[in-house]
C-alpha cells in the first residue's frame, strides 16, 4: 500500500466520485493521460480517494489480491471506510501538531511580552533613578566644597558633613530599593503581604511623586491576610499602576491607595485625581500595545502585562472612572489558605 499525492486531471474525477475505482477501470478512462504510468504499477488493484472536508488529500493505491480474485463491492466499501478513518486520523494528527506549535509560539510570545515590558520599566525607572541620585550627588559636591572653605570652623564643617551623610544615606536607600525591586523574578508562590509590597513600591517612587507635589493617602485595613503570589511580579504590577497614576495626575493632585479584605479576597485599589479614562478606551485598556499616552511616552504593554500577572495569580484587575473625577484600578487576589491560623499584616 502506498499513499501518494496526484496533481493530475483525474484528481477532479476522484473528488467528484468520492468512491474507490479499480485501476483497470481508471486505465480505460484515462488511457491517454499521465495517470496510466501510475495505474500500470497497480495491475488488478484499487484507487481509493482520500477526502477530508471536501478536499482531495491524496489517493491510496492498492495492488491486486494475491489470489487474483477481483475486489468485491463489500471489499471496496470496507476499504473506503478504512481510508476515511485513515485520512481523518492523519489530519487530526497534523492539526494537533499545528495547535501544539501555535501554543508554544503563544507562550513564547507571552514570555517575550513580559520581558519586553520589564525591560521598558527598567529603562524608565533607571532614568528616574539616575535623576534622583544625581540630586544628592550635586548636594554632596556643593557641601564638600563648603567644607574646604570652613576647615578652620569645626562646628560649621560638622554641619556640612551631616548634610553629606544624610545625602549619602539617601543614595544608599535608593540603591537598596532598586536592588530589592529588580531581583530575578521567582516562579514559586509564597505567602506575601500586599501592603508591604505596596509600601516598598511607594518608597521607590516617592521622589517622583514629591516632584509633582502629589499627595499619597494610604488606607489599609488593620488586619490584612496574606495572598499566595510572587513578590517580584506583584511589585511590577503595583509599580506600573502607580507610575500610570503619576503620569495622568496633574501637579498637586492626589493618589489614594486602598487595601482591604473583601470576603475571601484582598482588594488593592490605586486611584488618582486625574482626568480619568475616556469611555471608548475603557474596554481596550488592557489590550497589548494600546496606550493613551503621547507618542514615545508609553509602550502600551504595561497594563496588558499587569492583566496577565494578576490572572496567573488567580485574581482580577478592573479599571473604572471615579464619580468625582480620576480613575481607579482595582485588583482582587485570593486570600492564602492558612489552616485556620490568625492572619495579620
């Protein structure tokens, strides 16, 4: 038995008839065509069309019986049924392989998406951190010059050195927070406190918020249960939301962070006093590459990545506008199972 593809005039005939024919019969029908070369190789045999979803996938040729007895109608019906099952199995296997490749490509694309957004966040954050570190360095440089001029006045020099020490401590704090944020992400899920993660993120962007005179209001429940998750991934989500709120909040605006327990979930809301989200943009806000920022100011990936991370944690993220103005992003994450132990922040 051999399965071959035929791109010959008889293909339309087989597709139209959809049933087996003896090679002898086909030889008489196509005596002058190129088919005769193939048919001659199967004397006394059968040609069975392999049809799937109204398409001719090939023709299965069988040689004649060893006994020399012609194929009966029952033989043809049985072989036709067998051929149909064969072509369905082959196409299903091909479809399975195609879907498996597509799934692998999708997973790789998602991984690249998260990596791309993380690199973009690192780039933006690095620029902000460089600016933030440059300020205390300038102060340190100025006060060291002042120290040189006041070497004969120990008390004044001491005050100048105190300022230098404070600014050095400020730089050390910035670097420590940056290293803490950019530790390699961990795939395992552990019990984490959302309020602690949020506080770390707010400390990281405290200077940028102060530059725009944006006040921050933290409203945390006194007793918050932990959630199961990756601290690094949740930091990425919270940082994206806080940076977005900062970008869309005018100078002198307000940022409100609310974390509370709702039933079996912890709800984290990041709300700003900005202009809000246009109604036509709300349904698309989590789409990849969709952004309402000015050209070059955003990749359009941040909220999409946030959506993926929150979904992987078994939670939800939603965007809405506030009645008094501004927008609000709310995340709900399932509370970690603690076997009845008391849950405190």
